[in-house]
């Protein structure tokens, strides 16, 4: 394949066609546009894939489209076989793009990135989520499957700090989605591949750049996790994401990244620095929209003790037990609240619940569904103190 492109000979006709579909998707409130060689163009609207074009986007058209979109980066695309980038559509709309080769040719997915950062109220986030922006140090994780709104929630958290505090914020992203202007804070945003070589490289450097808050777009590997834990332990507030379905799996995923002989020290460090986990599922609403149902783990003495003692299987019960006192909530509690408020139907509630049978009993009124075994003050006071130095816990050589 010839990777040398004479940009002056490109007509940009295929890109213009795609832009028309992007415009249509924006107008109908879609979230993703799917381009695939030898197929029709489709879009995701309210969670469902629908056909957008009548004609086939040929293999040749798809390859030409890739050249028109990427221009000078086309050779890099051919070498790597896939690329992430941000495509500015106009002053009000931007897209995160992943373009890749597949068996029929080139495919691409355009994900809408709102230029305006939504507020907590617009996202219907529970007030306990806002409290994480008040922490001075520690680790806050936002988790969920792809497309569950993790980046949007993170943007709202960073924006809240930017508006209300005077801090130095460093974000490390791949790619940069929401753009944060300096308000009360200095905000330095770095894109992996463009402004830095890797998450690990940027995170190491960030520790020497006088940050108060560090956002790591994704904790993808052991090095990034280790550095994020170290940053949280040494007095920084760190936000990041993981592709995990709930708080319990999030903790397990972090610890499982490390060899068996290191897992105990990682468990101690997670217990010591974790401030909260926000896990998200987008649930279709009765009015045809989607609403995020959130499981929220809040750091408590009981949660800290469960993590330290490898009793992760008890975490969901502890989250539910802390709903009234700590404002934590499990997915099923969040989904039940949405159902009670008539935002989602019973069918959707049961489909998205962690335990559909338990939730159905609760909906039927046969059980309160609440766990009342709150930890006593004595139990909380008996938890072991974590006393360590970061040099003992983290091997950063």
C-alpha cells in the first residue's frame, strides 16, 4: 500500500459525506457514528444501532476517507493499523475517533464529545460524588464499560475543582476529550502520543511538576497503577478510570495486575489511599433517554478494613449498609431509586440490576431490600492503623 499522500490531490469528497452523517447524528442526539468498508453507515441513538445511509461505503471510498481524515498521519495509521484522534467538527462539536483496519478494509467510530462540560445537576449525579472534589489527597476511580459516561463524569469532577478552587491540575489522556480552560486553577492537559510518550512517562514527570490534582485517563497497566497509587499516597488527589463493572471488581482488578508476592503490599496501599469508586451503567428511561445509575463506594473504616483483610466479597453489603449514614449506594439501590421516581420501567430496572431476583422482591414489597447491619463505633475504632512510608510500599525503580 502506498503510504505517501499528495494532499493537494485529495478532493475530500468522502470526508464531506461523512460530515453530513455526523451533522445528522448531532441533530438527532446520537452518540456514535460507525463507518465500515463494504457496509452502510450506522449510528448509535439512545443505545441502539440504526442505519443512516442507503448506499454501501465501498472499500475504496473507506480508504480514501482515511487519507482525507488523517492526511499526514496516514503512514502512521498504516504502520500501527489503528489510531485514536480527536476530530473538531465545528466550534460546538468535537468527536473522539478510533480508526482501524478490519478484514474488509477501513472502519472508524466517531464518538460525540460535548464541548460544554455538563454540570453535576445536568448529569443527575448524587451529592456524595461532589464530595470527592473536596478531598485533599487519595485516589478516586470512575469505572464502567465503554460508553457508560466515565469521561463525562470525570470532566464534571475536574470542572468543579477548576471553578471552586485554586490548584494545579494535570490531566494525562489518550486522547484529550473535554478541554478545560484555566478558571480558578491552572490546568495542563497532556495527550499521550502527542504531548507525552505514555501514561507512565507523563505520570512520573507529573510528580515533579507541582500538581495538586492529577487525572490519569485510564489505569491500563501495572506501571501506571503503581505510579497512581504512589501519587495518591504522597499527598496528591488522583482521578482515573478502569473498565470494571463495580467497586468490588475494581479493587480485584487493581490487585490482580501484580504478581502474587506483591499483592499484599498493593492491597495495603489501596486500602490506605482509596477515597471512592464511582461505577456507572447507562439505563434507558421511560422517555426514551438514558440515565446513569451509579454505584458509589465511599471510604469508611469498614471498607478500609475489608480491603486490607481480603474480604472483597463483603464490599457490596458494606456499601448498601452505608447508604443512610455515608450516602454510599449499590447499583441495585440506585436502580430501585430510579424506578421509584418513575424514571425507568420495571423491565429496565430488572434488566440492569446486579441481582434481578432481589430487586424484584424489593419492588414487590416483600422485602425492604435494605441492609441494616451498620458497623458499630467499636468495630470502626478497632480497625488497624496503616502506618507506612511510600518508599516501603512502592518500588519505583
